């Protein structure tokens, strides 16, 4: 896959004739990753299936099929893909990017937003008259500006006394049996670790760990795993307890997250068979 540009390969600041929105579909391998890099254009990314972590200098965001992620131009970031991936990338020129804001964010996917993103793909965009294309671009801009933000991100601490335990939790939160056991691995006292987490992430360690578990659970659900299996591996006594926590945190049930994805995949499968 060749779309990632290093800092030495960035586009020039001007748009250079780049369209407002230009899409393509990619299918990254499971676990494929890219280190720190940036682009001279914005990126809007949605997932037809699978998931992806996007790291910025101060946060880690999770992309799943029920969401879309916005990455402005010139923002340093890294990427790590989950499994069963089909990603829709939309490059956004600098002029249009300025209208979408300078902060990375995760927004809720809607049927209209999904259709507008699909309309930027070459197989759907080619052959449209200029006025038709402009109307679609205008509507996509309005839909993105109005999109509801979703709290699928977590601040990463930088202090070395807690950075290593934070990274371990992000890599595999299912291995952490308790907050006490997790923080015991930090080269700091429990009181110091709690103070550092609050200062650097705005959350106590227990709440931060819960947010990381949510991100991990969403990634696994997006890969097609069963709700019951994910719930038990995350340490919940029952799928209903897990679903309650999930809804409280994200405003949507686990089945509400994966249901539209399954329906979309079924529609796409039917299209290929006709």
C-alpha cells in the first residue's frame, strides 16, 4: 500500500488542482501499521469493515464501521489496522479542509454520510457533470460539519512513570485483571500514578482503563466477533452488563454498532451477485 507519505514526501501547501474530495478503497492486511507521518491534504476515513487506530501527538482514536475519522492536513499521526479491513479514504484539499476544522475527531456515521463518502469513489464519481459533483461536495461538507462527535478516543500520558503501563493497556486491556495489578507495574507509587493520570489525561486510572477497554471492544466487534465473547474477555459477568456499560459510554448498544455493518455488507454482497 503506497498512500502513506513521509514528512519528506508531503504535498506542497497549495492544492495544485486537487479536487475538494477524492476517494479510493483500500484493503490493508491484518495488523498493518505505519509510523509517524503527515500529509499536505486532509483525510476523511471510514470503514466498510474492520477497524483502525489513529495516534496523534496527544490522543489515540479508533475508527470503526459506525464512525468516520477526520485528520486535518499537516497533523502528525500513526496508524494501525485491525482485521477484516476495507477502508474508504477520501483525500480533502487544503481549502476544503479549512472548513472542516483543525482537530482530529471521530464522528458518527449516518446513511447519508455513508452514501456521500461512497459517491467520492472513482467508480461512482466519474462521469458526473461539474454542477452535479459540486452539489454532492457541498452536501458532504454540510453533513460533516453537522456530524455528531463520538468519544472513541483516549488521551495518552507522556510521563515515563505511567507511559509504559498506559501503552500495555492500549495493546491488550483484556490481560489486565484489576486496576491494582495494572498500576503495580508502574515505576511509581499508586498515589503518584493516580495523580499523573489525572493531570495528563483528565481521568483517574480506572476511568481511563475503561475507555481503553471500550476502544478495544469496538475494534473486536468491528472485526466480526460475537458480543458475548467480547464481553467475557473484557471481564464482564454477562453480555447484558457489558451492553449497559457500552450504551452508557457511547449512546449505542453493541448490536446497534455491528447491525448496520452487517446489513451494509449483505447489500454489497447482493450487488456483486447480480
